[in-house]
């Protein structure tokens, strides 16, 4: 059922969710993601799914927790202020080893901030966001096609690794229209949800989904197990894209919407004879550390570009600092602060003064 | 010999962590009794909350999902909407339901979710050591109202069963107590009615159960039990406030 469609990134997320078998959506209106609930309100019931606009972001994530505990694919979506409210539920889901998909179409902050694009919630997304010390899967699309593809992937990874998965985009990727190709969802090899609470009649005996762990050593064992799952995730599921990276003398790196601008700048730099390349992480957690490390053995200088005052730069440094120097160019998110390709090209030129 | 008393099958044969004189154990028993009587144990999912009620899964032999503090009605909504053929109930204390979870309970009730809510009101936060709750009585001393609850500053205790009965989505709302044998029998009947509402898909049902908390009230169990009749029932009257279909 491949079909070429011209639609918004947010709509692609909603289409992919339905195709991936999401049965329940719970949400609360917030700009710039409202196209997602609006699309699902119209389309999800047609395929027998449940759409609910509910009283709060907190209620929405807890409904995802409930549906997911019952073994059903469920999702919610929001933006900064709403994602902050959902952190309680995300922490409980992580503690209860529950899957579930959260879409975060980032806007500026802190506080009410503004509705233009931002990448300043990288830390919140990749460091867990709530209390207790945990990680969640974070996928960072940079096109409408990837909004579609990675939403599907989020459901699978979340089910396989039994942890919440977030699709982290921003108002540029959410609001822009592009053509993309839909595809029939084929599930990965998924484990049985024998842990789900569906009533004892399912023959599993009593199932309990909980995060309270009071037994001697119980919490410690949980954390070590979570670390093990995260390592496996990192080994098997790290994803990234490289562009003109093989012979690059300056490695530009950016994620999401900013990576599109950076790619244009890198291509322009090549035309000027500057040996620039690009690496773009597609999974932010797991961060594709090995890929960065490998490139750092060939390229001694990395330039991190973000629409924030610098967050992903931490992960890049952790990955490459033994071999390469890391510098940063970013602007605080705000109306008018989205960098232009020319602006980034100028940064590349500055770093490669003698290369030309 | 005719057997007149036995442990409901849905209730595990284990010691509880509840303090002597606490009514949680009795309320658990009445819920277990309903699950047995209607034969619904194997298709029931309990939504535990935060507080003394969190150990629901340790005492009831049913599937249980733990909810964040106050969010049990939202979690239960997720369960029920995704599995409409299951019986879903929440079991929540007063701090959980009437303070931090006020939004969730009001909206779940207003939507008329097909769930049953068992609300245990002991006028205090039991698990955390007896702080002032939204249902703490006027003048009642707690660890955070050492001079007694001052209604001019802290407001008056919520009467949740009455409050919720005003919502169109609520099909059944009642308050019970376990302080006397007669009241226990009445509580048993009313908890059964609440589950019947759900089984017959008649809408949202709510039962508030007054409960003693001798430890945090600083009273011996018998005195705590007496307090329910002498102080609580005059403020929190027992009865059925809504029985939409007159079952």
C-alpha cells in the first residue's frame, strides 16, 4: 500500500500510529502539535481505536500507562509545557517497564516560552526527564518521511525493550508539509505481553504492573536490568546518517530540523572546496556513540550545531573527546533565531580557514 | 454442619501490613466478596493508588496495576477503554482521591467511565504518618495541623460522595462505614450494588468507606472505632446519594 502523500509532519505521525496498530490515543491540546490529536480524533475511531481528549496532560499519560498495562498499544503527544507535566507518568512507566509512545513537538521555553522551533528539550528527553534515574528511547526525525517511519519504529522498540519511546521533533518538522511514502506496517519480532493486566482469565495467574520495589535487592536488580536493556538497545538500535563524512576534515553534527540546514551548509562548503562532512544522530537515546568515535579517528574536529545554547554537545564530547576537538555553534530558540544555511556556512568557513 | 463464614477466594490468605484496628482489611474483604459473588475475579483489574492502599495486589488475588498518586481514575480509564469487557475498579485513599487526584476523579466521574471507585476516608494521610488530609475534620489535630484544622484557612472537609453524586456521569454514589456489624452488612450490600452497576454497564459507581486509623489518630482501636460513629458519621452521613437506575 505504498502511496505518495503530501502532508504535515504531525499528520504523518498520526497516520503512522494508526498503521502501526496504535489502539488508544489520549491527549490535551497544545501548539504546535494539535494536528496530531485532530487527525486522530477523525481517523482513529474509523479503525476501531479509542481517541480521547482528556482533562490534563497528566491524565493523558496515565491513561497511556493504563492502556499499555492492559497490553494495548497507546500513545500521547504534546509539547514542552505538556511534556513537563507528563514526566510523572513517564517515570512510573519506566519504573513499571511499560511501553508507550510519547510524541514531543518541541517549542521554546522555559515556561510558556513560545511556539517556534526549539531543540532545548534534548536534555529533558534523553536524560529521562522525571525522577529516579532512567532512560527512554528517543528518536529524532528530520523530515516528514521520518516522522512517519520513526513513529512506527517507536512502537516496536518500545514493545521490545519495555520502555517508553519518544519521537522528538520540533515545530518545523511537525508543521512543514513534504511528500512522503506510506508503507504497510510489518511488525518486528515482538515479545508476548505475558505481563499485561487483562484479568486472570488469560491464564497467566495474577499479573501485577508496578514500580514500587521494596524487597531486599529488588530495586537494585531492576536498575541493573534496565542498564542491560539500554546497552542492548545501544548495540542493536543506534541509528545515524553520514553525509560526505569519509574524507571530512571538519565534521558538522546536528539533529532534527537543524540537521537539514546543516546539510545544505555542508554541501555548499564542499562546493567551495572545504572538506566538511555531516553526521546526524537519528536515535538520540541510544546516542550513536560508536559511530562518532569511529569518525573521530579520521576527523580531528567536530562542530556541533543546535537550536539551543548547547545540549547534544555533551554527548558528542563524551563520544569523541579522546580523539577530536569539539566546538559548538548554537542560538537560543526564539522567533527569528532559526539559523540560515549561509550563517552555518560562515561557521564552517571559520573553522576551516586554511582548507580551501 | 453449615458453614456460614469463610475467606473469599479473591482474598489471599496472608497477613496484611495494616495496623490493628484499621478498616482497610475489612474493606478489602468486602471488595473480594463482591468479586466472588459475581464471579468476576478472573476478568477484573484493580487499580491501586499511593498510600496504605498501594498493596492491593498483595491481598487481592487479581490483576493489579499501580497508579501514580491520585491518578488511579486516569489509569483505570486507560484500562477500561482499551478493554471494555473487563471489570475495572480503583481503590484510593482520601489524600490520593480528594487532594492530589481531584482532577482525575471528577473528570472520570463526569465522563461516566464504566468503572467502580472504592474511596477509603480515614481523615488523614496514613502511610506518611498522619498529616492533614482534605477530609480531616474541623478542629482535628494532625501532624501538620497541630492546633487543629482551621476551616477558615484550610477549608472544610470534602464530602466526596455527595459532591460526585451531582455529576450527570455518576450512576451510583454512596457512603458506608464498617464501625458496627449492621454497618458492615450494609457496606457489603452497597459495594455489591456498585459492582452490579458496572457489570450491567450502567455507568460510573462510587463508594466512600469511612475507616479508622487508630495509629495516626493516636487512639486505641476501640476508641478509634467509636470515633467513626460519634464524630465522622454526623459530618459524613451514611447513605446512598445517587442510585440512577434504582437497582
